[in-house]
């Protein structure tokens, strides 16, 4: 069968142009909507029916993952018990291009009865939804691009863009960080790639670290670190507590093979690898992965801004969380 690919391109271009055309919606009412979402002490409830409802579910999910508590309320289920999800300190965002659907009007009545603030994303300010909302984000009249001109396409694409603009503007105002984002996305490759070294290293704040002074003998070093949990290296520090080098199990084996019993009387500074690779605790774990791969090492000291050891990360820790370099 031959498909009309020119028409397919027309669909994409039409939706792109429509999204661009709603940029003027970012005005005073939009700022007010952002302020309502930012200042909401409850949850941001998103509702819509049909295709607009599906878009609403995505917008709610985006809000929830970027610092704004949110869930979706299906209009039909609202009158069958789900109305109990609403509280007076919530705000509601309703998506409806026409603003006159029966299920939507029922939701409006229920929301107004509970004295909850309402934001509308619609195509008609004078619709029932528009007239009863505290803030109206009006897209204006649009022509759907489907062959029959009726299936939601252009309108839902614009709703999604507006919802994303709201969510991300509020996210930016919250100074939502990478660490915050990872906290809401602990699973999957995305969360792993955004995980920090501090979150993935084997040692946690307050735990005893495998550390020895540069002047310690190997015998003293082993005594100091014998009760430290799993590790394959000892970090060596200078008199100021700054990282001076690292001694790995392999370094010790080589020293003992070469020196025999005399190896126990050597100083840490005689055995250590000076000026070793290191990484900051706030760096991404993926950066640690790159160092492991590039230099083919198994242990990487973690330091603070003053170059003092705060942890140790093992290549196996990276493998466990499946960070891909």
C-alpha cells in the first residue's frame, strides 16, 4: 500500500507550528498559575477526559517527578469515590479544549463546592470551564490536523507543551537539583547515570575509612585498617590530612614479594602510588566510571573541596548500580 508521506510531514509541521503559536499564552495568567502551583501546600490534581485526560496524566507525572506533589483524577471516577482524593489546600488543573464536556462540568461543580482553586487549559475562555476557573490558559481556536478534522491532535500537542512549560518553570523556581531528580528516579539507567559518587560509594558519612599517615609503617597501616569494612586499598594522607597517595592490595603483594618480611617496616610513603586519581563526592558516578575505564584501576579515593578523603569508591560499586560510561 502506498502511504501519503507528504501528509505525514504536514501533520508534524502543523503540530509544531501550533505549539509555537501558543507561546503568547505565557503572560500574567500563566505567571499566576505558576505561583499557585509553586505555593500549593497540598497536591496539584490534574484532570481531563479522553485524549486530553491522557495528556493530563503525563503532565501530572512530570509535576510529581520534578518536585510538585501531583496525581491524576479521572472525571468519571470523581463521582464514584475518587472525589475523596481532594483537599482544600490542593489546586486542580483541568484540560479540555471545548470546556463543555459533561464529565468536565461535573468535576468543575465538585471542585467549586470544595472551594478549591482551578486552573483551566482550554481553547475557549467563554466556555463553562473557562468561566468557572480562577486562571484560564487559553490556546484559542485550533484546527485538528487529522484527515477528518476531529481527532484531537494539534490541541493535545499544545496542551502537553503548556503543561511542560508550567511544570518546568515551577521546577526551575524551586532550584530543583540533579540530586533531587535522582531521588525521584532511583531506578533505570537515567537514575543511575545521574547518581552522584557520594550516593554510590561504599562508605557513608561517619564510617571509619581505610586511612593511614604517610609516616606509618606498613605493619602499623595494617593494624589501623584491619577492622575497616570491605576495601581493597588504603588512602594515605599527609600531616594536614590531605590525600597523598593510595596503597592497593596489589601494591602490598608486590612489596612483600620483593622485600619479604622487611616490607612490614617500610613507610606508607615508600609503597604508595603518589598523586593518585581521585574524585569529588559531588561528581556524577558516571565520571568515576570513565576514570575506572580509562586508567584501569579498581579503587578511587573520594575527596572533599580541601582534598581530604571522605570515602572510597570501588569499581564493583559502579557495576552494581549499572552506571554506563
